[in-house]
C-alpha cells in the first residue's frame, strides 16, 4: 500500500472521511467506558511544533499513549530543524525512526516538502493555509449534536484564514453548503472558492450569511504569525462578531462552534461560549477522538 498523508481534507475520499468520523465516535465510547484499546502498540508519532498549541499537542500525545504507542515532542528550539537542517534531510531521517509525523508550521509548502521526502504518513496539524485535523473534530461535534451534516448550511464569520479554507474543503467532502461572511480583502483562497463552485457563497454581510444556518462558526481575527497586523485587523473585523443575538437569526436548532482559543469581546461576545447553542468544549474534546481515528487510518493503512 502506498503511504497516505493528511495535508488537507482533500487527501481523503468522502467515504473515508465519513468512516473516520464514525470511528472517532466509537473510540470516544471506548475511552468513556475506560476500555483499553491498544491498536497502535509500540508505534511512535513525531510531533514537530513551530507554533504554539494546547489542544493539538495534548490530543495527539494523549491519543498515542491511549492507543498503546507514544509521541515525541520536537520544537525548533532544541532540534536541528531550528538551526537550518534542510526539511528534506529531516524528513528522510525522522521517517526511519517513527511511524508517523505530525507538523504544525507556517508555510504550507514546508509540509508538502516534508511529505515528499517522508517514508511514513505526515499529518498537517495547522499551517498558515489549512487546519484539517480541527475539521474532523468539528464535523464529529456537529454530527453528535444534530446528526448528518450532509445537506446542511454552515456559516463562517470573519477571517478567510486556515480554518475557513479547511471549511471549504469540508463543504466539498461532507457535502454541505457554506456561507462565508468576511470583510473585503480577507477572503479565503480563490482557487478553493473556484473549486467549490456554488456550494460556497461569500458576502460581507454577517446577517445575510447567518440566516437559517444550522452551524455557525468563527475564529480569531489575527492568527498565529499575524500578531503585527492585530491593530489593523481589529478595525477591519469589528462588525464580524458572533453573539447570541446573531445566533437568533440562524435555524432554531443551530449550533455554535469555535476551534479555540477564543477572544471574548472580539470574534465572540462575552457570553457566546456559554450559550446553550455552543458545543465548543465538546468540539475541543473531540480533537482527541478524531485524531485517534485518523492515526489508526493512516498508520494501520
Ligand atoms: N484549535 C487548536 O488547534 O488549538 P491549539 O492551538 O491549542 O492546538
Ligand atoms: N486561525 C488560528 C487557529 C488556531 C487554532 C491560527 O492559525 O492561529
């Protein structure tokens, strides 16, 4: 079998993605019932983090331990990667020692290059352009809360960033409609919009995008690596906040998701995360289960 990487959601077929979500829910039940399930015994995951993380690091590390394997945290501060060792050399070396490599970095091209030289699966744990692991947890959270996401309407409010790009991929993979509301100049990747066709709409009106939505989601106004643009972004996004009042124009069964960390008073009102329509903490918890399902799929392939 050839190696499977997970650099964007489009590395999976729809059938595989649906199966991973189903498996994630099964693994969640096993975890909740404290059943020991060591499908990745003695397997090792290398974890390269060039940006900060709470959820991603802990979910991958705990997930590997629970599946009977282990994970090694690699930061550029104390590896040769941070001292300029070429990506292609690091990939050829590390992939002889571990069973999969997870990478969180800046330029998406870095992980495509790593994958090109890796003899084991490479997982995108966030780049400037995509955050596909998060989408597995998001779809799992919606499915568990309200059932199949196929045919539903999802609303993205705010920056056309890595999360938004991954929502466009998810709309194609899981067959839902996506309305994006963003200020001019902050649209998601045009090539993805072209690929998605009329399944995805882009508007500058938050209300227009939210009308009748089954799922409303957003993310920070300034992502990691954009700290210097914070002031200008605060002004550009000031009308792009999700609040319980905005949720009132969505479908009456609508749920709210946020990949976290959230900035209360910015992209979400102070009270949004605690609103009964918010399932953000279930969503965050699902990172563990969705990635365990992904690891099984890639490593046992
Ligand atoms: N949502 C997410 O990826 O969180 P972390 O940055 O904490 O990993
Ligand atoms: N868009 C955010 C997501 C963090 C999980 C960032 O890239 O910083």
